C-alpha cells in the first residue's frame, strides 16, 4: 500500500528534478519506517512486560522447586523465542556451577554436564561480573566456549539471578539463529529471572519448613504428624479400592529407661539414631518409616497383608536383637565406647480387617504390642486379634 504510490511519485519526481527526488522522498520514508519500527518494538515490550508480570505472579505461587522450574521452562519460550536453554545453580561455597535443568522447545531433557568454575566460560564470567551477556553470533563467544554448547548455536543470552548481592543462579538461552535476541528481550529476561530467583528461594524455604514440621530433628525420620496424614491418604486409597489393605507395625524398644540410666541420655539418643538408620535400610521403599515418639517407631506398609507384615516385623525384630549398638557412655569420665544389645516389642494390625479408620489401626497395633508382646515377655511380635 505504501511502496507502490511512493514508487510512482519517486519515478515522476526523478524524471523532473533528478537525484534530488531521492532526498525529498527517501528521507521521510526512512524516518517513517524507523518510527513505525520503534512503535512496533515498544508495543511488543509492553506486551512482554504484561506477560512477565503475570508469569512472575504464577511463579511465586508455586511452593515446590520442581513446580517452579517446570512452569518457567514451559512459559519462557512463549515470551522469549528460544530453542534451547540452561538453568544453572551456583554453589558459592564450593565455587562451582551445577546444571539444574536443561530444556529444548519448552520441555526439560536429561543432560549431564560437569560442574563449571567461577571465571571460566560464559557462565563463569557472568558469575564473576554479575552482569548479563548477549552474543549475536558464534564468533563473539567462541573464545569463551567450555564445550557445553552445541556447535550449531549462534546467539546466546545469559542472565544472572542475584540474591543479597550474590549470584545464586543463571539462565542461559541459546539459538541457532544469528541476532536472535535483542536488548529489550534481555531486559524482559532480567525481570523474569528476578521472579525466578524469588520463587526458588520461597520454594526452598517452604521445603525446609515442611521438612522441619514433618521430620524428627534427632533421627531425621518422619514424625507422627506426617504419618497421620499418610494414614489418611492410605485409607482413602482403601475406600477407592486403589489398595487392598494397609498394615501397620508399631515398635517399642524394651527397657529403654535402663539404657539411659546405665549410659546417659546422650547414649540413648545414639541408639535411637542408629536404630533409625538400621530400620530405614530395612524398610527402604517398601513402606513409610516414622518415629512415633520417645522410643517408639511406626512402619506403614501399603498393600501388605497381615501375614506378610508379621513376617516382616519378625525379620526386623531379629535384626535389632542380633546386632549390638555402639554407644559412648556419658557416665564414664573417658566416654568409653560400649556395645549395647537391645530388643524391641512389636504389634501388627492390618486394615480393613482390623480397623475401619486410621486411629483404630494405630490403637489396635498398640494393643497388640502391649498385650501380646510386652506382657508376654518382651522381644516378641504380636498380631492384633479382634
């Protein structure tokens, strides 16, 4: 619409006034073109800024790091056109850069990269200076190549994520096209990376808070609060016929007070920690292990029938009784190392046969332990009998 009439006018004027026509027509056309380009660019920036704000709000609502990274990877290519990307985590204490995620066309892909060092390569320079880097062609960054970037890559944009004046992470976007990224896109990425940094930090704080709220600080096993929630999930699975049954083993150390009285409470804590490690190695992914409180532990076993749970508990009982625990006696001036043999009494109950709800399952396993094991001489496994 513009070129045809301008071309006709230029042709007529050139016939009449010669080269001066190019000056009279060319300068306004070039100026108009430049103005339209700036207008289009500013419009794109406004659209991207709006998208970045919405995106940032979505990121900060995620409470898990995997969710934060998944959302960032899925959405980033819709805001800044990119073919491949890297998210790096920076370990300031170790002076190393570790690959957190690698993605292609909006999808995370497994990729192994050896840890990178501060000051070396593109990531090292960004870490050292704390400033973003933008390269339009391979020849601009080839001297910084550390062998992690594909040979067909031309454009690279690397943005630091800064928290408390420290670079804590980096995002690198790469493209096979020359001049794939512009300065205004680097500005948008800087905003997005700020949101990403806040979201990752919030997710890590949430993860730590969750761990502290659902873990025993001494043994690092799950606590009773966590096992209660897990029991609710398992009974929901029973109701929905996702699982056939769920067994629970309650474990209580025999005469634990005597251990504390003989060697000191710190020695008792050592036994609890060692027992937690031993139980954890036995249970593995078969079920969920938790410290119930004091010297009691609980094991939740989905899809394990009562007879199988009884055999499993008997194996655990023998594993405890047949291998002594090494402790340091606090009541000894030299804190000498002692080998202490302990035993445990256990109760087993299985839903839905033994219980209709979570509390009943715990109560019945507890009754089996005290009446069938403790009162029968200790160092035994007992099943609940209704």
